[in-house]
């Protein structure tokens, strides 16, 4: 991996200069009467544990966005400084570290790319006093005040993929497997209802704790269930371990797999010999042949070189999270208007309940994803 710029892993004191949560009546949300000190942005990224595989790409993309922001004069002349916090599910120090930073006035804004279970821990500590941009796919529904979620939700990402695959391959028996927290549980509840409406049967369902995926037991259950397809809502290393075992089991040639969370890092870790019949629904793939993505890839590879972390949906969402915060802080849009920001995915966001991105379905093809169709266009 190419060397990244040094990032400040410590916190500096000083009162927060953030005022309000969203622009209203054309007023900016940065207090311009405050001294011109640096704007302290905390990037919450899993750098270890089950989701640590996502860390390098997220850090690179956040760094790129911060550098572009500062090159454009930051926030009205205030430099944006990046502090990285390990937001892994296994981190026992997360709450204490965030509490200290909040008490010291060392956070002006947060961009978070981590699981929904970590998001709940963050909001319990931070509250609504700091703008919090949450970037990855998540379960949808209401979020605490101050949390702006720009990621995909099951209604636009998962359900259209289920519908198309079920029709295209005449699938009638599905097995649902996910990690045991709110995103898989909410997603699977929605999926089970959609499958029932389509005349399909859920022949098995299992939730496993993060980091405790007994792949062989799950594969034995799937084999005995007669499932034709598996909805796989496992994350990070659990998704990698299960997919490797699934490929070795001989089921891959007969049982289709659908995931909304496997990205290019995970695909490389799984290995091409284990990805037969693997489909992924997402709003971003590194291979997307769009002008926006072509320009983004050129900026990314020019900055970090050939040994940079691979581009993927979760890393790119971190770039967009920083870009979204930049647009939010610099915008003078009336309440309810869409936030204008540099979205590689052509995201439209006016609120957590009023947003849309294009959604694509891709099939694993060796070491990359082949985008086979668009499932949803921006609303």
C-alpha cells in the first residue's frame, strides 16, 4: 500500500464551533464569528477486528476527500484536520475515546463508516451536538437527531435484487444467514415478507455473532434445507470465511448467493475459486462505467498509485461522507432542499427519508465484479 499522509491520532482541545444541525433559511451552519481555528473532523473507521478489512480503503478515500477540501480553502479559510478513531465492533475503548473528545471540545464533525451496532454506540455517547454523517448501507428507518445517513437501504438495494434474481432463476426456496445485529435482522424481516409475497419459501434462517461464524454447520444446514439460494448478510471476515467454505463445499455450482455487503476487498480475500454464483447489489462498484466514477478513479489512482487499497463501495462511501459534510457546511440551501455535494454515485439527499442512489446488480467474475444491470434509478 502506498504511504498515506500522517493523520492526527490524538485530539486537541478547544471549544466546538459547530452551530445547529442543518442549514435553515439560507443561513450557513458554521459560526463565522468564531476564531479561525482548524475544523476537527473525526473519521470513525474499523481499523481492526472482523471489519478491519475495510479500514485501508476507507482511510485512503477519506484522506483524498480531506486533501481536496483543504486545497479549496477548507471551511472559509479554516483547515480541516482529520482524526481517525478505530470504530471496530471489538473496540472496548470507543466510548471512552469519544467521550473524552466530546468533553474536550475536540470534535466538530463525524464521518462514520462502520456497522450499525457501532453507530448506536456512537450516538449514545455523542448525542445531537455534533453533525454525524453515516455513510454505509444500513437497515433504514428512523435515526437519532443529528445523524445524516447517505447509504443504501434494503427497500432500494436488497428487495429489487431479490425480486430480479427470484424471477430470472425461478428461485422458490431461500435460506437467510446474517450476523446478529440490527442491519441483518431488519433486512431479513423485509426480505422474508417480500419473498412470501412472491410465492417463495424461507427454508431456514440463522443469525451468528460477529466473529463466531461456524461455516461448516451453516453449510450443512443449507444443504439439508434444499435451498436454491442464500441471502448472505455477513460482514467483513465472517463473509470471507463463509464464502470460502461455501466454495469448497461444492454447493456454489447449485445454490446462488446474494449479498449487499461484499465489496472488492472481500472478493479478493474470498478468492476467485470460491465465488461461483455470487451476486452483489450495491450503489457502487469500482468497475462502474460512468463518467463520475472514471473521474473519481483517476483522482484516486493519481494520488495513491498502483499499490493503493482497492476501490470499493465502503471506501468510496467514506469519500462521499466527507464530501457531503463539506456540502452541508458550505451550503445555504433552504430547509428541505437537497444537499449539493460531490457524489460519485449521483446520490440525491434531502433527508434520511428522502434520498436515492442508483442501485446495480453485479456478479462476481474472477477478481472483480461484472455489473449486469441497473436495479433502481434515482427517485
